């Protein structure tokens, strides 16, 4: 008997437990070329909030009453597919459940086919964090979208999150100066331990004065790159202290995912005089370059230059709780569910 979380109703604002339902389904017999994966790790990510709305976006909305999807790592436990024999470890999008049937010509969950885990000597869960989609988002956004260079000043919001903490470490590994923003003393201390040159605590006061103070202490006049995970006040403050020809890589805006409030745009006109480039991007934009990312990140991980940290909830039943924790800042590093 397989168990899966479904979206029972579409949330208004921050989701609640009532928006989710855990359903049980009988294990179906495998057809030719199909294989069954028993999941060991599930990922929850901020972008999933957008899929809970019945609105056109870059990812299709979740269907009410149908199993939700998301990143997962598991092991093949039954197979009629020679390419995925029993024992194969697989990265796939059949998350929010304890097992999933893949292959056989059916459309893969979220349209993304399953991938055998390469033997790069990293823990399985890292394929959902620093060497998976969050790590790739950080690497591609910093190096390919923003084209950050050694010696430049990088400001990253949500620097204690899965993506932001990786940005901090990759930027330092590539010879950049980094200012991170995080919420609370403990998270700020962790970001500092990752190598950030300065850290601001957005919960302790307004972002812009803290940014200006950090830049002054560093002997810098402004930022060359802004890596945005938050939007809102952070985005506007980054515009205020950007250098000419600064580049903004826009990864996410979690500040508005549950409340579509008006955004502070006091410094928006500075885009013109400073010739700021602002570019949104998605991890799938760079599928063709994933091997390049894998090779570089694997080396950084093995050398200890980049480390992963996870906040782990235990058991499938905790998946909605883990997801909601993203919006209260409960996670340090990547939020995962271990089955």
C-alpha cells in the first residue's frame, strides 16, 4: 500500500494543514519497462507554493486530489526495466509519497525523467541540496546568470537557506567578497562561518542601513552582484547600493509567495542611471550544463570548500509541516524529509 500527499484545496495566503490530505493507494502490478522506487529522502521547496494556485506559471499547478510532486531520492525495489535494475539509486520528481512507479512510457512526474545517481562519493540527500537543484540554482545563477567575477562584491538574501548558503560558499571559493542576509543571531553566525565577509540580520532592523554599514566596514562602495531569493525590501535595498553595471540574478521572491502585497520600489529608478541588469532564471534553463556543474561542485564538496547542511523532518507524515516551515524560517540550509 503506497501513501501520497495530495492537495485537498487551494490555499489563500499561507497554506494550512487542511489544504493537504494523505491518501492510500494499492500497489499496482508493474507493466513492461516500469520500475518501482521506494523513497528515502523528499525535498520541499518554496516554488511549490506557486503550484498550489490555479494559475498559469512556469510549472503546472498541482491537481486537486492527485499526488503532489517534488524532488526525491530513492532506491529501485521492483523492476521490469533493464536500465533501472533493483538496487539502483534514483533522483526523480515523484516526491510527497513513500513510493512511485516510473518508466514504461508514462509521463514522468513534473515532466522530468528519473536520473541514476552518479557515483561521486556524496551522501544521497546532497542530490536534493548542494549537488542537486538548490546547489545548481546557486551555481548557475551566480556564475552564468550574474557572471560574477573574482574580486566582486556579492550580496545574497536568504543566505542561510539551501540556495543562499551555497551561493555564499561558491562565491568565496571563486574569490569574491560576500554579504549575506539572514534572520536571527544563530543563522547569521552560521552564514559567517561559511566564509561571508559580512552578515546582516534582517530581523534586527531595516535592511538598507545595515547593508551600507557592512559595505563601509569592508571598504567597498557598493555591490556588483545581487542574488535574490526574497524580493521585497531586500531587492529595493540592493538597488540602492548597487554599483554601475551591477547584475541581479533573480532566483525567488519568497516574501510575496503567500501575500501578493505591493513591493517597496523606492529605488527602482536607479536601474536607469546605474545600468543595472536584472534577469530571472530557472534551474531547467541550464540542463545542458549540468555535467559542468556536477564536476565543479563535486570537487568543491570533496575538498571541503562547500558543505551542506540540512534541517530534517522524520517521516512522510511530516512533509506538509516541513513545507510550511520554509515560510517561518524554520530551516537552516536545505529542508528535507527522511522516510
